[in-house]
């Protein structure tokens, strides 16, 4: 059975403008001194709520220590990738390959937007340290487990906390999947996972909440708007489908690989 193309090579001006307006509004509210003060007050409360139990509960400490290490990020990436390319869940099997390439193209756009935005932040006074570096009563995982920080890249602080890179990737995945999701259950799973996997950086103190719900959302919205609601994703996906076609034809001959939705889909 044939299915409509996931991406259309046309401009959706109304959605593009909406994504940009929301992103600009978030940045404006964050830069407004009163708004920034309110966000910071809320984030201090949120950080203490999540971080202080690390010093009181060994199980809580162990869970978030593991979740704050770089290898866990790889596990998260595999989970998100698996759901993205899983045939007959959000996407039909025949659409899985295009979905993968479309997401990759938007993700690359997100990285470009993040780079440009970071250059602008570097020349402003808006950048800030993470809460673990600012709040003296924070429980620092790197001080409790210095070996893990060195050998397993335990992440609990940053001198360039805004915006949350980790959160922006999770959010663009959730937004992308939500565009194509068909049921409430799918959306609950998608956003539940995104919010859950955003928590380690907040618990450990590598990011303030505003780095995620302002910075991460802003960057993700810009990437979604300029990637999906313009011809960008359609053009890039079609190009990647053509370039990689020989590779996937080879994959169809490999015993295990040929069972993957991205290989079976054509």
C-alpha cells in the first residue's frame, strides 16, 4: 500500500510564523528582568526539590548518578531512535526511512541554530553558570564520585548552562514525533520519555529549569519551524533517500539488518 510523503516541499507560513513568535516571546520574557527573576526564583525551588534528596536517599543518589553519566545518554539515544524507526507505531514501516532522514535533517538544523545562538550569547551578558556552581547548598555528584566524573563523564555542572543542549534534542524529538502521532497514548509516551530523560541534568544541577523550558523549547521550536514547515526537510530527505539507496539495498541482503523497518521500507 502507498502512503503520502511525510514531508511536503512547500511553505506553511502560518505554522512557521507561530513557531518563531513563540520562540521570540520566550526569549523576550526570559530577558525581561522581572520575568528572569521569577524564573530564577522558581528554578531555585525546583532545584532544591530535586537535588536535596541526593544527600538523604542512597537509592535516589544511585539512580541519578547513573542517569547523569555520558553512557546513559547513549542508552537514551538508542531508545529514542528505536521508537522513531519502529514500524507500525507512529510511522508505517514504509515511512520509517524517510522519518529517520527527516528527523536527522531537522536535528542538524537545530545544531546550526544552537551554534549561532551561542555565538550571540558569548557577546552578551545573558549566559550563566549552572545551579550546582551558584547555590552553595547543592549536592554535587562530582564531589561524591570524583572517579566517575573523570572516567565516565559525570555531568553535574556547566559554565555555559543556557540553553540546555540535552533538553533541546529531547524536545525536538518529542515535537517531531508529536506532529505525526495519531493517538493520545502515543503522545503520552513521547512526552513522558522526553520529560523523564530531561530530569538527570536538573537533578544533578547541570542546568536550571529555564535552560530547558525556555532555552530548550525556544531552540527546538525554531528548528521545527524552519525544518518541517519549510521545504527543508522534504528536500534534504529526498536527497538522502537517493544517496543512501545502494546502502539499504545491500542491507536487504543481510540476515539481521534486513528485518529493520528502515531497511524493509521502500
